[in-house]
């Protein structure tokens, strides 16, 4: 029957999730091996802040693909570690604008080569045009699902 014919190892979602898990695990090990006190989730948030200085927590959650509660928890840790600072928006006192501290910029500068190396090592078995095609294909899949979710009112 139908259930017997389903092979999870050929399912796109499973392959993407499995790839993500292995890449994240490798990245985490590389971070630890370099004695950095950061998680991949914190890296995503630091990177987003770096690309959008003085970003609000709401925008930060959207850009880093995390919910507001998760972002708040991550920011608490990053602030305690001295990597980010929250400043009240002078136009809206309820809003905090997030910036990297000098220490945050330093840790990010050490994380970028590790992230690059993780990507490079992960794609070692692919030719350049195959890697380009893969990233294009995954971006297409991502865009298709994002549009579907927006149409369904789920984003």
C-alpha cells in the first residue's frame, strides 16, 4: 500500500532537516574547538544584528526565523556575555534597539571563518556549478513554501 511506498530517506524535508542537523553539529563542534562561548542559534542572531544595526527585537525575530520569546532568551544570554546591548528607542520607549558591542563584533569576526569553513567542508563533494544549482534549488523551494504560508495566513 501507500505507506510501504514512502521512503523517508528520499523525502526532501527529511534530507534538508538531516543536512541541517549535521551541519549545525559540525559547526557547534568547530565553535567549541575554538573556545568560543556561542551556540549556532546565538550566531544567527549576532549575524542578523550585524547586518541590521540598531534593529528592534520584533524585526530581529523575523529576520533570524525565530519567535519573539526565543529571541528575547537568546538576547538575555548575549547581553550577559557582553556581546550585545539593548538601547531604548528615543521615538518609542517601549522598543529596544539591539546593537553589537565591541566584544560582540570580536566574537562575530571569529565565527565568520568557522561558518565559511563549515559550508566549504559540507560542500566538498560538489563541483562549483552543482553547489550553485543546489543553493538555487533550495532557495526556490524555500520561496515557494514561504508564499504558500503567506497565502494561508501563516506567516
